[in-house]
C-alpha cells in the first residue's frame, strides 16, 4: 500500500528546497516577511540569549544564509556548523568565509552528525517547514551532548492557537508554494519538546507571531 505520509513529506521538502534556492541571492537584503524579516528577529533573540554563554560547538539547523552564525562568530570563539536543505543557501553561507565555520547541505530529519556532538543546536525560522517535527526534535536530541541546549525560534499563530494552527496547516499549506507545513505556537511547541525528551529552560512570545523556546537535553 502507498505510504501517503512519505509522499506528503517529500512534497513539502521539495517545495522548501525550491523556494529557498530561488530566494538565496536576495534573502539577506530583502527585509520582508516572506524573506529575512522574521529570521533577523529570531536570530537576534538567539544571539541575545547566547551572549553570556560559553560553548565549543554549535549547529544551526536550517541556517539559510548564515545570518545567525555570522553574528555569533563575532563574539564566540567556537566551531559553528550550518546545515540547510537548499544548496543555494549553503553557497551564500560558504561565500561569507566566516572563520571556524562549516556549511553542509542536509535535512533536519536526518542530521549527518554523530551522537552527542554539539553543545548548542539552534533553529531560526525553519521549523515550520519540517514535515516530521518529532523526528527533527529527536535528531537534535541525538546530536546534542548531555546538558546541551536547543534554541528554537519560529513563526507561530500567536493567540489564535488551535484555530490558527488548523487554518494554517489544513488550508494555507495546501495552496502555499513556500513549503510551510507545520505552523505552531509557544505552548504547543513546549509540549512537543517535552514529549520528545527535552527539559524546558525558557519560552516566550518575543513578538505577536514569533516565539522562542530554550530547551535542554538532560
Ligand atoms: C526562512 S529561512 C530561515 C533561514 C535562517 N535560519 C534565518 O533565520 O534567517 C528557512 C530555512 O530553512 C531551510 N529548510 C527548510 N526545510 C528544511 C529541512 N527539512 N531541513 C533543513 N533545512 C530546511 C530552508 O532551506 C531555509 O534556508
């Protein structure tokens, strides 16, 4: 029998890949909602949280053009790795020649790294593109060292909660070409992280439609 979940997942991943391959060259300089506006807000929030934290190795899943790693590398003497589905986004990242950084094409649900590799994993404005969010969380848990931190900042439906999720995930995603397929909100993401084995350090709505959660591997 045909596995419809796999078919669905393939389609959204392909849409995201095409969408961001096409955006890559203008992503940084186009400061609107469909481009880098929300990413810049999330990246700044993640940087603020990490400003007084020491770490040796950080993985940014869905790194895009390395906006976050570029900022972090200025203040943290650590190894920074960026992973993204889009080869064109990775090309933009690599072309920035950020010291002590490395960029790889890959998928959030199949991270090409060994168990317990990173002190910190970040994910800025990428999570709502993942068809299998449980697998993405489990992969982060696997590659984090014990005590490691996962910082997830994403677009959510704010106070619309379940109604917003239903509209976004069951209506919008069927005609959108952006690859969006899993919009959520703060409390739901916190529940999902706990169910997948994380402890929650902090979670807040940083704007009406953007939230950040800091979670920890026990
Ligand atoms: C809105 S951009 C955000 C980029 C960057 N993190 C930022 O905040 O500016 C979303 C990024 O997630 C990547 N992405 C989408 N689905 C992915 C997946 N399944 N695995 C890895 N990366 C993915 C896209 O290619 C894109 O570069």
